C-alpha cells in the first residue's frame, strides 16, 4: 500500500479525536471539603466524538462552594480520574491537597483569580499519592484554576527502535501520523493507528513502568470516555499509550515494571470507535504541554518507513 492509498484509507476511517490536557469531571461537596477530579491528557481515542483544544478542561473551582439544590447528590467518580484537588477547612486554615493517582510524575499548575501570595503554584509531583500544596487563611475566598500534565518534562530518544506492538504477521495501518481525521492535535499528531482483530495480543514496545491501566469498559460502548488503555513511562521520561484495548484483558497493573516484548493486554474496540484497532503514540511533557513525538518502529517485515500525511 503506497502513501496515497494509506492517506485515502485514513480519510475513510471517519475518526475524530477529543484529546485534552485535562478533562474536568466534577466538583464534589461534603461539609467543608471540596474536590475536583481530572483525567490528564491520555491522547487515546482514535475515533472519538469531537475535537477540542489541547488546553481545554482546566476549570475554575470557587470556594466556598455554592450550596447544591435540595435533594441532589454528587455524581459518581469519572472514569480514569487521575488527578484530584481537595480543599479542606480545619483549625482556621484551608489546605490544598492534590491526589496523584498516576504511578508516575505529574506536573501541575494552580492559578487563583484573586491576588494571593504564593500563586500561581507550580509543582512536579514525582510520586503516586497525596501531596500538600498550600495552607491558606480560612477566610480567603478561592477561585482556582488547575492544569495537570502527566510526566516530567523530558526529551525522547529519537533513535530508539520500537518493536511492533501487536503479535501479527500482517500489518494494517488505518491512520498515519498527521492523519486528517484525528492526528492533528499536539497529543496525537505523531500517533499510529493499527487495525487488528479484537483479542490480538498487545506487547510492550519498550521497557518501563505502568503509569495507568484501565480495562473496565465494554468493546461496544461507543462512549467517548470509556476507553481502555495502558500508559507506560520510559527511562527517558517519554510515555507510550496503547489504547482501545479489549475489556478485561489487562496483563499488567499500575506501578508494575514491564519489559519490551512482554504481553500487556489484547487489542479491542473500546471507546468511541467504529472498527477494532490499536492506537499507539509516544508522548512527552514538553514543559506544561503534552506532545506526541515521531518514533521509529520495527515490524515483522522490517522497519516501517512512515510517510506523514501532509508531508
């Protein structure tokens, strides 16, 4: 299949992305505690519903919160929530806590609509868990804006050769890097979509630590946020995302070490997808911005020479 045919095949896939730096999900209120739940940019979903700017989703959190209407309850936690900001009022202080559910670093920036000492807050949280960010007077009005990017600022080793991430003898590319339908945003510009039957073994293309792993969602859900995935942090700080995995197919867990060539899951059709495939992308945190990067890929037929649509 030549470059023109691949580009045509990409255009026929009818895929739309909705990848963002942060997805805002909910504000939960309970007494004197409020929490914001975020999912950092996953750059996952080939064949999603809409395209949104990479910096959308970071939201303002007012404090004190407005009272909820009588009889209402907070919505359930969102899928794959990975960053949570808590505000607690105790002993005359308001404490800002950030919960990092990723098993790896996350870079955060918190801005205030009011002029408050110490803002904006910038932190690189290296570890999974809860982190105290600030203590403020209890009478301080708060209106906060949170941005979170997975990974520490890093540069990708461009000469690294990635093994083909599917145990298949045949190679079927459904969308090239810079593909017109869904590979135009910063997080996915250099992604590669690989058509594969549901249940095809997915292998790690590079050794690293599993930052995030999800396989709860049905392969026919058709829901934008219901995407099964594995995110692996590499030694150079880059991250690989393997997306649209089959439900209940994970063979790794968050925090575990994986070796190149190790089976990690099976390919599927989860999320807003019209055909089974694997979405594979290498990303780096390029200083408070998540970006995809070009990569070299080997295959059963030799190293792939990938034209980029638009080149």
